[in-house]
C-alpha cells in the first residue's frame, strides 16, 4: 500500500508538472496531395501526424499557457509536385488566430501562403526544432512559422512583445546554407524573391516598427475593448491604422504590410460599415493604398 501511495504521488507530481509545462500551440494540420501519382499515400498521412506532433507537443517558450490560452491556428500543406517518392514541392498555408476579450470572436493574426516550398520527407523521418542550426528544409520552414506565429501573438498583447521570436525567426534565416537558399529562394536575400528573408527583415526594421505598434493598438487597445465602448475603441483603431499610411508612403509595397491587409481587410470592413461617414472615408483611403489590388472590397465603406 505504501509503495502504491508513493508511486501515486510521483504520478500526480508528474502530471502536475506536465500541466505547468503545457505547450503553447493548438494547430490543426492537414496535408493534401490531390494529384498523387507515385508516392505511397501513407507517407503523407505520416507527414501530417508528424507535423501535428512537432507543432503541438513541443514547448516553444518559457511561459506557462493554460489550455484556454493556447494559440489556435492551422497549417494546410498542399503537395504541388512529386519530384521523386521522397522529394516534393508544396504550398504551405499558415493561419493563426487570437481570441478577442469578453467575446466569442477570434481575429486573424497571420494569414499567409508560402508557395512552392521544396522539401524531402520519408516515412517516420523526424522533424526537428531548428532555431539556429540547419537540419533539413522542412524542419526549418516549420520552425520559422512557429516563431512568426508566436511573435505576432506576443506583439498583439504588448508593444514590441514579439521581438524575441522575430529575432529567433531571423536566426533561422541566417542558419540556412547557401545551397539551400539557392534551391528555396524564399530564404534568399535576393531582392523580390526572398519572401521569408524579407518578411522577418521588414518586421525587425525600424521603418516598420509603427506596423508592430499598430498590431498592439489594434488588438489590445481596440478589439479587446470593443464590447465596452465601440466608438472609443474604433477611434483608437482609426488612429492606429492611420499610422500605417505613413509606413506605406515611406516603404511602399512591403510584404508585411500586404500580409496585414490580407488578414484584416474583411474584418476592417465589418467594423467600419456602420461607422460615421468621415471615419469610413478615412479608412477607405488608407486601405486602398495598403491593398490596391482589392480596392473594390472596400466599396462598402467608400
């Protein structure tokens, strides 16, 4: 009986420790292979399970997250081409969500498609955390986007709160061998092609700091307070979005500005469709500059 009691206490202690060490992410992972030709479908089922395990069961930060505090999101991977039975290119769609306080509403923080990502994978191949060392392209790409998800989430709760994780994402970019960057141009510093390089470079640039301040004000000071005082919260949001007009003027066609518009355009339209006419016109003018290709979307607040 004493032996059982002692081991029960050990088990309870271990469970309590695991609870305190709860992981940060709760992501839905899907791998689709619509044009499968030669590869055994089990490879992609195994890949889906491995990515889910890697993302959701890795402890990524030193902070403690309760289950209800976990960052929700999804990664959908569509196999675009089979170069061999173990070599592929795929489109990675990454989305992360943030709950809005005192509501059942969730808002998008990251909504991005990384196209034509090359990687190798064999069944039961380990996926490894790759913060400052390179193992393989799949591990580095997934670790990079985990850091981006964390950085955006932390930025939405505190001014520049995600700096540590943007720095980690930058370290991943810097760890990529030249030969890999030549095969996967998204890592490259070649102008106009290095999407991942440009993404994190922009977000760490002093010129783009106002965007990160806007992310904080938009979410923490505006959306989170919207249920208590919609007019005041919307005024804060208008001020925050106005700041982006200056960033766009000084740094036109920035990838991260387009990413912000991609994640927020529908939400902004919904928030401002019943706003006073003057506010609508101001936001319309800002958003068609940030997202000119889809200017027609903002006709409801024109």
